[in-house]
C-alpha cells in the first residue's frame, strides 16, 4: 500500500499541473474588484527614482548605443547616413526627483541634468551621377534640463487608458551643433547655433501637445481597441485560430491621495471566440494601511479568467507514461500496482505497463482563503487509461476514460525575518471519479463508487505525518519583499523599506 500511495501521489500531483480553468466562478468568500490593483506610495517612488537614475547612463551607453545602426541607406542608396554613433552620456546627480502630483493626477518627473552626450553621423548623397557630396554632423548635449509630468486616466466611455504629458520643460543650455565639410557647410553650422533659443521655445511650446497627440491618437489606438489588446493566434498549420484578448481597461480613474497613487485594471485575458465565462466580481479590494509602500493585489477572478482561456483551447494534453512515474516515484505504473484500486485492469489484461493520457478540462479554479492562509486548486481532467499490450511494437489498448476531480491545497508564507518563501503541499484529495467510456464491458463503470472510495482510502483528506515529511518544501530568498497575508479571493504582495 505504501508503494501504491507514493505512486498515486505522483500521478495525481502530475494531473494538477495542467488542469486550471472554470465555467463559473464559485471560489472566494470575497470576489474582489477589479482584477488587479496597485498602490504606490511616494517613499517607493523615491526608491525607484534612486535606482533609475543610477541605471540610465548604463542603459544609454551600454544597451541602447550598441543597437544604433552604423549606417542607414535611403532612396535606393542615393542618400546614406554613415558612421553613426552616440557616446559619453553622463548625468549630473542631485536634481532628479519623481513626485506624485495629486493636483495633476500623475507623476511629476524632474530629471537629472544631462551634463554631456555626443551624437555623430555623416550625411552622404549623390547630387547627380557621378557627383557626390557629404558632410559631418556633431550634436553635443551639454547641461540639458528636462522636466515633464505623466498622468494616467480612464476614458469615460470605454475605460481605455489615456496617457498625457504635462508641465513639459526643456532647457538646451550649452548644447551645440557642429557641421564639418566645406566652407559653406561650416558657415551654416555656425549660424545654426544662433537658432538654439528659438528652437528651445518651439520645443517647449509644441513638444508636449505633439507627444500627447501621437500617444493617444496613434500609439494607444494602434495597440488597443477601447482598452482591449488583441493578439492573433495561429494553429499548428499556420492558419488563424483565434484572437487572444487582454482587457486592460480602467474601471475608474487612478486615485491620488496623500502621496499615494492607486491604479485599477480589469485584467481579464480570454479568447475572442470563447468570450468571458467567469462572472466579474463586484466587491472592492482593500489595501493594507501600514508601513508598506508598494502593494500589488491580485484577484482570483483574474487568475481564473487566464486559466479558463488556456483550458478552453483544448490543445493541452499531458501523456504520463510508466517511465515518467518511475522517474518521479521510483515505481512502475502497472496493472499489478493498481490492482488494489482498479482490479478490473489486471483481470482483463494481466500484468502490463500503463500510460495515462491527460486532457485538462474547464471546470477548475484557484482560490485564496484568509482563514487557512492557503491556495486551493480544484482541477478537472479527462484521463484515458491506456494499456501497453506489447512493448516491442508499441501496441496499446484504451481500457477506459474517466473524468477526475482533484482538490489540492498549498500553503505559502514568507518568513518576515529571513524573507524566505515557504511553499508546502498540505492536501491532495480525489473528489470525483466519473467513467465516461468503458471498453471493459461496463465493469469499471459499475465499480465507479468503489474505485473512488479505494482511491480516497489511499489518498486521505488530511495527509498523515509520513506523507507530510515527503511533501515538497522549497525556500527562495526574496530581497526586501514579503507576503503580508492572504485575503479571501486575493493575494497581496507588499514591499517595505
């Protein structure tokens, strides 16, 4: 029985991995609204600001600069931009500051001074064959000041996000442009620097409305249709299968209050043909009012909607062979091993190896419970019980098909002293066994209740101590993060300093 217990734990544990979906949301005591919430406090913005400005020079010089092409050809090669490079980007620290602006309903960003940045390229073109002409351009940004704000709002009709820049200000300071070539080009370059002040004024007058126009009238509509992001999914033959929809609409405008910013999004992911099968929650989620300065609250509605979309494809299958079971548990999955639970297999086929073909079904959901600080999965899967009749020519026979309902409970906690994540399997229960196809003359179907009872005897509701000692227990160190507590219907991750 100990061998059978260990083997079945491995089989049923594998069954729960792909089975994540549901037809109707039935889980949480609190159905949280909306799908995802963020709370950001000014102290966390200060932390991000410090790290951000330390990384900007590295990003510009070592990440972006190498990606710039060395040469660009235009108009069939008659115009070429050669020897392109950008280097020596440096910031003068001390000025950068990001501030949550309650009145503007956004974040005001005062950037560190760009003390130096050198951009160079050579412009070459053919006037008419065989006469060609070229000159060099050097742009030097020196002591440049940049300020701008960024606000996020929801469209009153569709809920799509609207991004707006505000209070944009640019000071080019001692920046200059240098043209090198013949005498005429150098004279033009000398005069160009006299237009720096008018150019500065034009930037401050027209840059902000131009960027807002591009973002809200071209970029956002180009990627989002009324707050819905759509990705075409192709099947194995490369033909259109469906469109995957990510609903990132904002059910309300972000809240700005006392140096805090609360952002809400529906966060529903589904296939267009399937639509939304899960009832949308209506109860607001609550933030915790303590020392946390970043809070991420995830509703089980969002998780279950993703699960439903994945399972609805009906493309996911998981074959579990006797070799896999042997690798996991150390024992072969055979009719002899299963004799104590499903004796009909041994009576009809004798001692044979077995393979399980798992197809996850909709009807599975995940739930978080505050009372037990646990995550509960209810998984459903269509399982084909296949007998390996001849190991030499891979001849197999399907004995029967059944739908398995499995309940799994996991406990997850983070040690507040060591910041170690602890995940433990606390319960594994087979709650349903329904035979849908019986190729053994109805003998398995007639023994359905008995098989469920015997499986329940092998896998008890409360695992005994010996099973608990064999449970998966993994610790992962998380710097400066912790999970404060479970709340019914949602999990909350917080950051503190």
